């Protein structure tokens, strides 16, 4: 073996040892940072944690349902009115 090959093997051996020591440390640091990032995320939606807040949840859901139904009914009424108006205008234009 030449002197260059021996140096190369020696350097590769040291590098692999150092990498073997550094890799677990890097994993620990990365997992800690990830855990902290996930734990610090806060939910934008309110959370209900007690039985006292349950009626509030139900009332909120009921109010949302009523608002959606009302908006849907109004939209259907407007669409029907527009369709009838267009149909009458076409009938008059043809006749």
C-alpha cells in the first residue's frame, strides 16, 4: 500500500468515527426543535373543554345551520325569479 492510500484510509476512519458521534446528537437536536415547533402551534378555532361550554357549542352550530338554510333559500328564490324572467322575455321575443 502506498502512503497516500494509508492516509486516505486513516482520514476516512476518523471521519466515520466523528460522523458516528455527531449523527445521534444531530437527531436529538432536530427532534427537540420539531417537538417545540409542534407544541407552540396554537389552534385558531376555539376549543371546548368543559361540560359548561357544550350548550354554547350546540347554540353556535344551530345558528350556523339556520344562517346557511336562510341563505340557500334566498339564493334559490332569486335563481327561480331570474329564470322565470328570462323565459318570459324569450317568449315575448319569439311571439
